[in-house]
């Protein structure tokens, strides 16, 4: 199969869809790989490394889309890419359709095949989302600690405190991968951490694995409202695959928080779990509303592209090889995990939550593969 790796053009996105090691595996399996010039540079991989592994380098993004039967990316296509996507072309990337009607409509109109990393599901887990959730969760604590500094408008509290001084209170909503990583990072820095989830079994697991300065708490409206009053850093990591994230902290709650509290909305890719969140970028990462700092960068792992690109390729490569070797239809027929990644096929929405989000017609994926 002909596989194209375009350079990411979303603002401040430095990751690339495939490492040289991943490219070698594909070339060794008999596939052709083309990568756009300097696509891997910001992730620490120059063109010579890709050429050494058998890749062809093309200068223009248009050339990549014209060449490829399958496009492997990191982030969703943006406006400039919509017209480049061809009918029947397989696009394998993070889409997060529920957060953008414009993107959804553009991909329907393209008649392409959209296979989303974030909805590939195996054994009730999201294997292609996990590595980026690990990065984003750890970054959430790191960035939150930074913006608690007074120069940014923060409360002015050191996350772990010092001798004789209480540490900061960190509240994490969502006990999945990102929330767990955020909690471990905050705990490691010495903060007093509360992690919320509405799954009792998950809370039991967290209770066993977390250090003594982390308290798992059942997530309900009352408990959340009580905790936000004493928290200096609040991290939201809630995810419902394929759907918009519920707003667990509304705008009215901002007035109940301490001035200089920092909100980090890791769920912003799916619409965010704080009602007052607005998507931000690495260039301008924060917005202050009612004295509360909001950090809601839509591609957090893009700031750590070397780690993120390697971690992502480690997870996606086996699926890319399967799709390339079998073709997407056969691969999805034989692998139900991959089939769950299909969101749009030739203009038809085949992921129920996306169809429901925008009140679109839904087609069963089995009828198209």
C-alpha cells in the first residue's frame, strides 16, 4: 500500500505520524512510504533518517495526499487539508469529531474513510489514546504547577509546599489513564491530591495503587462543589469515547473557587469538561475568567513531540501494518477493535455517538465492510 505522512499544520503541533523505526517496519513489509519534507524535524527526526529506512521525501503536502492510499497523521485535518482528501482515501488519525461539526461535515463531503485513533477499542480500553493520555496527564500537573505562579495570575502556592508550610490541594476529575498519571505526578511533587470517579471498582483500584497523599472520592455534583472551594489546581480528564464530554464544572461554580485557582481541561479535544473552557494553543495557553486561570490547549502532547511521537508510533504501528497489508475493509472485518475506529465511510456516519451529537443519519458499520 502507498502510505503518506504529511507534516502537521495545526498551530504549534510538532508531532509527526510515524517515526523512522515505524517507517522501516512498513517498508520491510513491502509497503511504500512517503513523508513530507521536514515533517519529523520538530520531533527530532530529520529527512535523512527516513530516507535511510527506505522512505521517499516529497516537498509539498499536496504531493503526499496525491500519492497516498492511506494517510497517517496525528491531529485532525484542518481547513487547508479538506480539499486535499480524496474519495476512498483512508485517513488514520485523531479526529475527535464530536467537538467539531465543521470537521464532521467536511469529512462526510470528502467521501473518504475516517478511522479515528481515539475510538479504536480493545478489551474495553482505548490503546491508541492511552499513550497521549499518559503524556497529557503528566503535562497537566506540570503546566498547572507552573500557572499557579503569581506572575501568571495564579494563587502563588508551590505544589508541594516546603518544611512547615502546607502543600497545594489538587483536584482531579476522572480516574482513567490521564487522571491517574496527573495524580501520580502531583503526589510525587508532594501535593495533597483528590481524584474523582463515578466507578466504584475504579476507585477501589485507585485506592490500592495510589500513595497516601491521594484520596479517591466518588464523583457527584455535591462532592465536586465541596472540593472546588479548597482546591488550588483542578484537572479535568473525563472522556466518553466518541461523544462530547459532560460539563462537570459550570460557569456559576467559578465564583466559589479561590482567586488564582488553575483549571486544566485535558478533555478539551472532546469539547471540555469545564463549561467556561475555551480551546487555547501553546502560543497562548491560558485565559483568565473571573480570576480563574483556564488552560485548555487542544494538543497538549504536541509540546513534547519526541516523547509523544515515539509513544504514539509504538501503539499505532501494528494497526497501520494490518490496514496496509489487508486493506481497511478486510482488516476491519477481521479485527473488531479496528472496526470500532471507523467513524465515517464514504459520506456515511458509522459511529453512533458522532451521529447523535450532530443529529445525523447513522449507518451500521457492518453494512459497509
